[in-house]
């Protein structure tokens, strides 16, 4: 029988604003290296970081819930000037967070 992948819980937020600044910078770097650097990437990274910080300030520590919140709230963002969409952004945030925790994201390990 296949075992489900366990939830990943982030440590409780000690300084959500600092986490948000880190995430905004890391996501912007990711956006600019995946495709061409675009001005809209700054707005995307800022908005995703704002969502993340608010969720963390509300006590959300579950990575899946954080990812879903970013997908849901980024639906209202205008991605027409970007190569990206809300799912790519949420997945990138998830990957960046996993990397920061030292969790290998390959193959569900």
C-alpha cells in the first residue's frame, strides 16, 4: 500500500515581515532566471510575499494551506504581461520554502 506524503509544517513565524522580504527577493530571483526578467515580476513577487506574510501572521504553518492560499488569491492578479500564472507562482513559493528548510523536493522524498 502506498503511504501518503506527510504534511510539511513550517516552524512558527518569529518575524513574518522578514520572511516576506526573503520570499519576495528569492521569488523575484527565481522569476528572473526562469524566463526573461520583466518588470511585472517585481509585482508578482511582492503580491505573493504579501499573501504569504498575512497567512503566516494569521498562524498558518501548513505548506499545503499556504500554497493553496497563494493559488487562490493570485487568481485576481493580472498575469497577461507575464509568462507565469498563479499555479507556477504557488509552486515556486513552495519549492523555495522547501529548499530553505533543507527538504529534498525530488520524488516526494
